[in-house]
C-alpha cells in the first residue's frame, strides 16, 4: 500500500508541474516576441552599417 501511495503522489506532482509549465508558456511567448523585435532592429542597423561601409569603399 505504501508503494501505491508514493506512486499516486508522484503522478499528482507530475501533473502539477505540467499545469505550471502550461501556464508559463504565454510569458515565454511574450519574451520571445519582444526579443525578436529587438533582433529585427539590430539586423537592420547591421545592414545599414554594412551598406555605409561598402559605399565609402566604392567612392575611393
């Protein structure tokens, strides 16, 4: 009976962890969305810098 009780407790704990993970997913999604916006801005800045440098070398 002790083994059954421990198994039931373990299954309950795993279900609780699964529910907590599902509740945290929207927060993770928002963070990823925020960082993807920053990533796009950094990419545009890097491309602009590259074009500027290449343009300066082409003038010479």
